[in-house]
């Protein structure tokens, strides 16, 4: 490791003779093994994601032990492919960014340990980053990112939160889920209805043929002036409906999925729009795996537009877990001189606040 922990100097041999910083990102927080090469936190040279969906599908959710074992098998070929597709030489890498947490401990350890060893072998700095900060910075990999400050809604399988984003690294938590995340609710309802895993994709597909107003599931806003979430109630409401209509619910699945989806989206949209109004922000970002939902994207753009707020939503390939977003946030940490050491470790949950 380099002993100098001052702000990282730009490489002079990077791309076309221009002074840029090239970062390798590594992501293994759950069930995707991902690596990416990103320039200056904004330009993707390569992004490779190896999914484990087929492995976990029979179990209706991620099996941690299987996930970590698959990461061990995939990490070397995935990183090699990302480097190869980027068109750069290893000597051009200025640093490595890797997910430190939150996530599954076994999965995180694979990527984190690999990054330590790889950085040591290349004699370049490396930094562990917060997976959630990575999702928020995914919007800066698009051509029209939001100006600071803005409000961000992060909705994924493991996390649902609203933050006030002052800078790439200064992020204030405004509210988060008290129980199930939005993505968890999709997965649990899909499992309840016998639709398989992952739930978000299949529910979105079936909901297109349903009537979202036919079954009126509850909207849990908690305190409408605050920004916490709770999605366990909607899951319970669907379960209760299925038990009451045990003989006929299978014929109503399009309407059930449409009603459930609309319930979740109503709450997400209301909360993020009101957070932006409270912070006097004209821009919002919507990130995370649930941001790939076409109905959510449509509603948020519509609702935000009615309030003259611009909604920024990443392309579909940047919504799910990926390493480009990890490289994007890692760039800003490394540029400011923040590096990790050999004694640093992963974490499964955010300890306080964000």
C-alpha cells in the first residue's frame, strides 16, 4: 500500500494523454458479483455483473452460504473481464473501491478481501465504501445528473430510505423503513402468491394486466409529515386477502399484484415529493433495484412534474447492484485522500444514522 494518504494525484498515463483518475469498483454485497472500471466517477469504461438469480430461485430468496460460495467462484473471472473490456492496462488503475457494507457478511468478505489483496499487489490505494452511498451516486453515471442539493429515494430489496444529498459524500438521512424494505415486500408477496423469486419483476409484469383500483389495499404513511416507511402491513393485508378468498384468489392475481404495487408506489412517491418540498429542492433522485419498476418510474416523473420537480432515475442497468456505482463514490473518497487499511473489516448493517 502507498504510505502517502494525501489527496490522490491524477494519473498522467491514463487516457489519451489527459489527466484522469481510473478506479476499479468491486461489489459483492448480496447475490451479484460485479466489477467495473470508471473514469473520474462519471464515465463507465466497463461494467460486468454476474447474477445468481438462478441459484437462489428455487428457495424463494437469497441463501447466504450459497451466495458467498458463488462469489468465490466468480470474483476472479468477473474482475478479469471488467479489466479486459475497459481497454486499459492494470498499470493505469489509480485505485480500487469496494463495498464494505451493509450486506451479507460472507458475501461482503469475498469482495473486500479480494480488493485488499489486489490493491496490495498493484501497490495502489483502496477504499471500502457504503453500498447505499453507491446507489445514490449512480445518478452521476448518467449524462444529466441532479445538481446539489437534492433529495434521494433509495428503494431496494434490503433498504428503503430518503436522504438529503448535499454533496457526493455528505448525505443526511431523513427517514427509513421501520421493518420490511419495499423490495422485501415485493419478494414476500410474490412468494405468498406462489410467483417465484425475484418478486419485483414478476409482480410488475402481472400487474400490467390488472386493475390497480379493484382491490383497495391500505397505504401506510405513518406520520405524513415525516419520512419513515413501513411495508409489513401491506404484506399482511395481501396475506389476509388471500386467506379470505382462498378458492378464488389465483384468478385475481393480476388485480392483487396491481393493487399491491400501487399501494407501495403511492407511499414512495408521496414521501419523496414531500421531502423535496420540505428541503426546497427542485430535483429528486430515485435509485436502487425497485427504481427499475416501470410503474414507479412513470408515477414519480408525473408526480414530480406536477410540482415542478425534476426526477432523475438511472438507466435500468444502474438500478440493481453494480460495481460502477461503487467506483463512482470511491473516486470521491480516494480523491479526498480517504483510504482503507489492512485491518479494516466489513459490516452487515449501518450502525448509526446512515
